[in-house]
C-alpha cells in the first residue's frame, strides 16, 4: 500500500522545517522555498514546451539546483539535520554565465525593452524569469531579517533570471519568432 500523502499536521496552518521546528505556513522561509518550488514547476513546463536536447539538459540541471536551494531554505539553521543536503557550487553560477555568453553571441543587440510573447515557450520562459526574480526577492528578504542565507543562493537566482531572459530571446531566434519590442506611448 502506498504511503498516505496527507498527514493532517498542517490543518492548523503550521508546517515543519527540516530539523523539526514548527512554523506558520506564512513564515517568510516557507514563502521563499515555496516560490523556489513554483519556479521549478514553471521550469518543468518550459521543458515540456522545449524539446531541444541541449536546452532540456540545461533546464533539467537547473531543476536539480532549485531542489538544492529549496532544501537549503527548508532547513532550520538552528538545528542539525540528519539529511544530507547537496551544496550549490560556484561552478553552477559559472555554467549559467557560460550558457548566457554562448547564446548572446548569436543574438542581435537589444535596442529596446522586449515584451514577453510571440510563442508559448517564449512566454513561459518569461514567466519563469519573473518567478525567479520573486524568489530572489524572497531570499534577499530572509537575509535582511538577519537569517543566515548562503550568498551563493542569491547569486545563482540572480544569474538564473538573466539566463531565462537570454534563453527566451535565443529560443525566439531559433524558432524564427520576431521579438516584440516595447514601443512606449509618448
């Protein structure tokens, strides 16, 4: 028999961090790793729309890193956990930077802001980028309240949002979808 998915422990608005500490579900730490989870789901949807092997591999790797970040954020920093949580590495940031630099070589110079749209995959990448920026804001907010946050998490999220923006432009080029420049009303 499969294990029950519901525990009923959250019925009163509380949940446990890794380490056992109970916190309200509105806790900023829960908000941060919940936003990381939401971002991971959006990346999964991007994967469903983009069946290009080198992009698929990169997005799958990003999903793994997001689970690493979510796990780190879900840990109670005051308690020792028995779980082995993988670390984020500086090389993860460098990988994103290398991919951005590679894609940028083929992209036209931006002469205006670009509106999301033109193709469902492109739009979904922009949604993922926006959720990534929100996740970054949540994590910075945790840090501002005095919680210890690995600085590499913020750096990775910052670079990931850049990557998703450049990837949206790169996919537009690959699919021959014209970018939509923002033409401000004057």
